[in-house]
C-alpha cells in the first residue's frame, strides 16, 4: 500500500512551506503602519516556484469600510523586483496580485508599509504556487 502524504498547516510564519508540488508562504496579519516591516523572508531550494504574490490591504476588522492604502515590495537576492499597492476608498481594488517566477536557491524578502498607523486595521501578504523540481 502506498504511503499517504499529508500536509499540516502550522500557522503563519515568515517562511515558505512545501506540500508535494505546491508551495505557500503566509506571513499572517500585519497592522497598518507607516514603518516598513518584513513580512516574508526565506530562501528557496532546488526548484523553481511559479506562483502569485498577493497583497491584501489593511482593513478594520470591525468596520470593513475602513481601509488603508498599502504597498508590498518583493526582493529577490537583494534586488527589488516589483512593488504592488492596493487602493483605498470605495473604488478598490483592495487586494492586488502579481504573477511571479522565483528561481532556485533565491533569497525572497517581502516588506510592507501603509499610509497610516491604525492598530485595528490588518492586511496580509502571501506567495502561493507550484514548485518544479529537477530544472
């Protein structure tokens, strides 16, 4: 009988998790702040990651109409690759995605900053996708 492989979500962290041929990095929630913070930081292994980099803008958890602008910067091996930003107000978008390909053995860093300091407004950044081994 073949051994069944299962993945367990252990909670948000700043690293990348691999489940079979899929990868995910969930940094958890960040509070709206004008101080730039590192939300994801990891080094890939011997695989290529093809996926999506997503920013979900800070929103008040008790009043979903209260939203801040935010931006997230993706850096690969110390080189800024892209910056994505959400829009605030009634026009949106409140989440923004960017397709990405991350080469093997690459240091990945995601930093975020918002346009206001509200401790009750939370956003998140994620990287999800598929890994290709033996490339």
